[in-house]
């Protein structure tokens, strides 16, 4: 990588290297971490390890993973503060922070996102009633991804 490459170019280069590395490895892959200067790319597969690809006679084009867009909605949502894994409760056996029907207040913790072994609190930005949990417990999330849909409180709810 050139010293003058921008962060996006460096990340693109690391992504290409990661795809090539995973394709060339003989065994199953669970985690890949590549670094170039200050930029780090880490990919971890949850659940069973990603199987190593079968050997091929000729190269196939590499396909980019698809990112599903969340359905558009006019209702307020609580969004992921970072990229990571979303958890609805503080620990595996504990009750969830919130459930459908609960009323939340601004600043109330409604979940956590684990990123690089750090637990980041997810807080409600406004008051509302939880009407839908948009992400399952233990699933990966992207930055700013909607996690919980709220219904604004009316006079009788406040």
C-alpha cells in the first residue's frame, strides 16, 4: 500500500487480501485480522467456522457480500452506535433490557453491542414504547443500523 493511500483505499486493499487469504487456506476459518498502518480489518464468523473452499481448476470472480437494507419506516428507532454483535441482555442468563410493549426514556439502556471485546451500551435517544425488536439477540449489526422500533408516547403514556 502506498503511504498516501486514503483509509478507504487501504480498507479495500485489506479486503482483497482477506478474500485471497481465506480462499487459499487449507482448513476452516473462524477469524481473519489484517492490519496496514492504523487501519485494521477483522472478520469473524459466528456459529460454525467458515469451511475452506474446495480446490478449483480455474479462478472464479470474487463476489462481494450482500448487505440487506432495513425496511424504511417513519417511526423512531434506536440505532447501533458501533459495528459489532447486538445483545438484548447484559449476560446470557439475564432478562432482556427491554421487551415489546415496554416504555423507554431518553438515555435508558436498551441493549449492548460488543465490539472488539468491549461492551458498548445502546441507549434510547427519545421516549417511546417498544413496538418491534428489529435485530435478533447475538446477531451482527452495522453502524447506525436500526435495532429497536419505538412508538412515540402520547399524553396518556407519559
